[in-house]
């Protein structure tokens, strides 16, 4: 393949690995680093300190719930790593993966032979959701939403950590009934679990939607290729000998009708 005139430097940049960026990398790394920094033992100790300060009957009652946070955070980290790797391929940062930018662009271009609607605004998802580009690159086009989710999660986890770490932030519970104090502390722990669960669930769903679109469009394009090939081979005796062995009755009927059009 001959590179178009004037595009040699473009080729050099891409070859050197500096051509593309992952649009969620920075925020994803920040969320991952925060999750990895979770110190369950320290959090348990801080919860017990708060409970002791508030004269809660059993200061150790939060330990089991906090301990389960380690699994939640680990699952979130795994989901972030998988999703970041997924977008590394979609964005072109990694060009030798199975579902890389070039392969997907070629697939989408082929699929666009039948669906060409596309908005001029990459953030106006409603006007071109049926376009193959959107289906294949949904996670890239929605990078802004993913980054907002990461940023919100990082800030909320920080707020919860601050509650356990900064003595004054739990002072408002002084004088309240013990049941209310326990409920409020458990609420903070449960919210952190929910944050990690949400990250894991949303990222896995987004990646699955991209993968499902890839499978569906691949099937559609292959069907188009097969149809074009069959049409071009009408009258080719050798090819027809092969096709006659494998075509279904329904396909045979459709081919006969197509010949009459």
C-alpha cells in the first residue's frame, strides 16, 4: 500500500506510538489509584475511633462490613483496567489488538454503505445512534460521561474517607441516639461499596455494548460481502458448483428472485 503524498510524517507519528490518545486514561488512572490506596485496616481503626468517641456500645461492629470493601475495590480496579485496555484499542493507542481502531473503522465504513446518518456534533448522540461508528465507538464518544463518573466517584470516596479521618466531620453525630449514629456510619460504608459497584457495572455494560455492536456489524458486513460475491459469481460454473452444495432452500429462492429483478 502506497502512503498518500505528504502523509509520511503522519505515518511516522503513528508508527512511533504518538498518534492517538486514550480520552479516559487520566481520570481512569486517578480512580484506580484511589481504589488501590484503600487501607481496610486503617478504615476499620478509624471507624472504631469514631464509635468510641460517640460512646457506641460495640465499636467493632463495623469491621466486617468495612472488610468487604476490599473485594468491591478490587473488582472496580479490574473493571477499570479492562475498560481502559478496551479503549486503548478503540482509540488507536494499541493498534495490534483484535478490535483495534483501524479494523473497526474499516468495518464501520463498510457498514455505512447502508446507514450513513451522522451528526456534525460528536456530543449529539441522539441524532446518529444508529450509525455504525456510534455503535462501535460508543465508549470513546461517551468518554466525557465516563470521565465525569470517575471524577464524581473519586470526590465522593474522598469525602467518605475524610469523614472517617477528620474528627470534626463526625462531631455532628454527638448527642444523637445510638441507633442513628450506627445507621449513619453504616450508610457511609455502604455508599463506598455502591460507588465501586457502580463503576464496575457501568464500565462492563459500556464495554459489552461495544462488543455486541462489533459482533452484530461484523455479521451484517459479512452478509453484505457474501451477497455481493454471490451476485458477482452468477454464471460462474465452478463457483456455482460450490454454492449449490451449501445454499439453503431460502437462499436459493432469494437468488432466483434477485436474478429476475
